[in-house]
C-alpha cells in the first residue's frame, strides 16, 4: 500500500477489542518496539476506555455477528494509542504506533488526541518521550513537568547471571501464589504510593510469564518481587523488579532467570529507572547493553514513589512505575 492511495474516509478510530492485540504487537515489532504478549490485555481489562485503535475499512470484512457492537470488524489494524488510568489521579500514555504503510497521514496525532480527550484535564498524565520530540510534548501537548528520573532501557543476553547474589541468609524466593498475593500488593503500594490490585493480580497470572517474591523467613514479610514475561519479539521482558536492597534484587533476578529459560536463551529487556544507581549496576552485572535513555514527562507533577526500590518498572507503556 502506498500512502497516497489510502482513503482517509475509510479509516475509523474505535476502542480496542481483544482480537486486535496480535495485530498491534505485529506493528510494534515492525517498528522495533516491544511489549509483553499479555500486558495490553491486563491494562485494557482494568481500563477498557483507555485504548484506541485505527482501522482501515477497505482492508476489512463486514462481520454480521459484531453488528451490535461495531458495524465493522476489520482484518486491518493500522495503529493504536493507549492511556490507561493507574488510578483516578494518574494515567500513562503509550502503545503509540502506526503501521509503516500508513505513517505520515496524521493518524498518530488523531489517536493521541482521542486519548487526551478521554482522559480530560483533571488527571495527571505521563509518558515516555522520544528525546527528539521532547519540546513538542512540552510546548504543544501540555507535558511540561519533566521527571528528574529517566528510564534507561537495557537489552541483551544475561551472560552474567551467575555473577548475581544467589543466597541471602534469612530470605527465600518463591512463586507468587494466592497465599502471598495480597502481601505483594501491599508491598507494591508502599513503593508506588497507590494500590493497583487488579493490575497486579492479572499481571501475576498472565500466560507465558513468571512472578516471584522474596520473603523474610523471620517475619514472613515481602522484601521484593519481580516478573518475567514473553514478548512480541524473541527477548523476554523483566517488569517489574522491586526490592529493598540490591542484593535482594539480584537474588530475585537470578531465581527468575533460572525459572524461565527463554530469558537466558533469547535475551532480556530491562527498564531501569535511574532513581537508584543500583538498577543500572544490576543490568550491567548481567551483561546487558544500555540501549537508550527515555525522558519521562507529566502534565501536572512528578508522581511520588520510593524510587530507591525500583530496579525495573512494570511497563514503560502504561504505568509510571
């Protein structure tokens, strides 16, 4: 398809449905972008109004079974943008993508505006900015508050996994199950300063993923937790990784990697927040390569969080932490 042949009248914006997700992940892969295979579903379940897609009706088919919901379900998703709310006070915009055949037509901006309209002006909205576009976001889109912390993306083979801490007296690591989920949610809220019960419960139960927690033997309290998940590319995503100390973060990472072998075979993506130097040190110890540093912008204020315990954030697309 050449851009000049595309009829914009046939392009429709609508809310995401679950069957859109594989096509969105394909567009992401074509643009060298990545996300967990089930992360979109997790966040869309929590805030279904926060996800929009663009469709080309010419490339699609009338689906008589879907007439109650949409006049068309098409085969051709051509773009997406999302701004799910983490709670009533904060949302994060991401998943911003347009199929390469449809770029340059202003569709991305239309999707972005749709999400901004949905969110309104009362909520604090964040995003990870392409460094070259930072002034546009600040001056034209209202994202005037720049976080003092940036996200640093690390990627590569975790050749250094055996260099990590493998034992700590008084601490054990176990898969997150129903008996400890509530305590992990409380621990998470102590770091992010808000509760995200549904997001975490769904995250811990995503297919093709693993979630583990570090627990103190003496009092059964949580000392950290982390997840690995399969992505739309070969590499495995680590998000989040939160821990009270760098050695606990290492212990968790070692257990996660050795319980999820595709991470060791195919490589790892790690979203450090440079609020603690230890987050980057852990990635470097693993042998991962620093790929990019992403400025984080907000419309109202930098959200409060205990960044000293954040090693890798949950997702750079839908969540500030």
